């Protein structure tokens, strides 16, 4: 008998007792639905967080400051999310501001193994008084900075990435500014807005007319930050510091750099920086704990799915044992006519696999349908994900779907081996006498 015929017979045998088969498949359905849905939520959350990480420089991004400056930030921000206690007040070591990074330290940073020397750039703090447009008389506060180094792709709702080498002024703007300045997310692209710096002494205004090339998707890392290209950042910084002494202008308070995260760990790089009096934060320091939190919660939900699958496996064993008992004489007749024990084992094993296959297929199909409806509902106006248009709470991938199906089929096969083995080892004479 061909394998196709054996598979066909296995599915037909399941229909001998439709109610029992239905209840067994239903149990598998619940387990597969739970696991694939949880995996899809985890994939959706991780995709969103990964896009945020990429928008801020990716896994190899480093923000470098002096050790004194880092200690001050640590005390104020609670160790960047760690559970350590806040820094105690020390009257003999009062922090009056950020300590500059010396030229010697800058050169040593470029020489550290693992850090791309060409990627090391000064992070300039830009002071913009307000932003306005020709569409409205309203003026709004705005925080902007130059894009960190590296091949960074900011998560956008519309438009394109910054051309860092362009001679024209360019800016990436959040959608809330588009609405406030009299535009929409789509029609603000290629429009000019006015970044105004007010001279703190003369109170005269200097306007930098920048072209909006893209609208930033809301995220959890940018925290209200807009990005400008190098030309605009340099000219605003020059305006901000025009009254500064040359010695102050040349001071560097923060650096951005990329390191080879595939070859070196973040701890290795941080240790090397500590030896020269500097400290660094990676993007994982900022957002890594958020991802870990979601992973832990979703792993707990996955456990409930595995418990449901365990119950379904017991159901498969029960279903096939009852099927073996009901078909004892049939098994004896088949073996008396020459069917091998291996053939009998394969037949019942395929019935178990069929139960797992159909249960997983129905669970995945229903989960995908509900997941897409959930994404649409949660992105509707007024819903809690409306503010994050690029965040799909549920995201299905082919590898996840296939891995869940394979897992359930393997569990079903293992659950079916005991009753299949019992059927295969039946004595044909005793089986024919069975009443």
C-alpha cells in the first residue's frame, strides 16, 4: 500500500467516531492557538523594539561621556533602569555640570579595539527656541539633535531618511508637530518649517528654514527627539556658541560611536573606556530591560499553551487506545492477511499525526484571523495603539508557524506511539477471537 493511501485511510479512520475525534482536535486546537498567538505577540513586540533599537544606532551604538558626568546621571536616573540604590550625596564631591572629554581621551577612544575610529563623533547639544510654519502663527518648543553615526534607519511613518551630507537643511519630525504646524503626516513632506534661535543677549531671532523629509513614527526610544542633518546641526550649534570663548567651543561633552558587537561584548568596551576615565551606555542599557520584561511575561503565557498541549496529548493517547480496542478484530484480520506489524504501527501513528496536524492548522488559522482583527482594532482612532502606527501587536512569521506545527505534530506522534505499539504487537489469532 502506498504512503498516500495509508494517510488517506488514517484520516478516514478518524471519522469513525466523529465526536471523539472532534473533542481531541479541539484540545489540540486550544494548545496550538495559545502557543502561536503568544509567539505572534512576542514577535510583534520584539519587531517593534528592534526597529526602535535600529532607529537609535542599532546594537553597536555607544553614547560616551566622562565618568563624572555618568555618575551624576546615574544618581539622578537610578542607574539607567538598574535596581541599584541612588547615588548618595557627598558634600565633598558636588557635581556642578558635565565634565568635558579631553583630546587625549578622544584619541584613546579611537584606539580601543572594537570601536570603529571613523564612527567616533562629537554629540552636539542643540538649543532651539521654537519651531513655526507659514501655515499657523503658533510657536512650539522643539528638541532636536544630529543623527548618531552609523547606518541608521529611523522608523518613519512617511517620507524618507535624512541625507546627512546634503547642503540643504533637513529634519525628521514627529507626526504631532505635523498636525500642530498646520499639516498632515503626508502633506508636510518636502515642506519648509522654521527653526528659530533667539539670541539670549540681543533677543534677535535667527531662523533656519529646514525641509521636512520624513515623519518619525512614535516610539519608546526617541522620547520626543527630532533629528536633523549634519549641515543644520553644525549651523545651529555655531549660532548657539557664537559668544563662547574658543576654549569652551572646542570642549567635547559627549561622543557617539559604533563598536563591533559581534566580536566584542558591551562589557569589554565599557571596561576599556573606564580605564581612560569614560563611561558608555548602549541601546540595550536604555531599552533592553523593556524587552526582557515582555519576554518573561510572554514565556509564562506560553507555558499555559504547553499545559494545554499536554492535556491534548493525553487525549490523543485515550482516543487511539479506544480506537485500537474497537478495531481489534480488524487488526487481527489485517495481520492474518499479511499486514506487517510495522505497517500497523505506521497506520496508527499517522492517525495521531493527523490529529496533531488538523488541530494545529485550525488553531493557527483562527489565531491569524483574530490577530489581524486585533491589529486593525487596536490601530483604530482612539485605540491604545493608535499612537504607534508601526507597532503591530501581533506579527506572524512563516518560521514561527512552521515550528509550532512541527512541535505539535511531534508531540502528537509521541503520544500515539504507545497505542500504535500496542496495536502492532497484537497476536492475530487472539485479535480475531476478541469479542
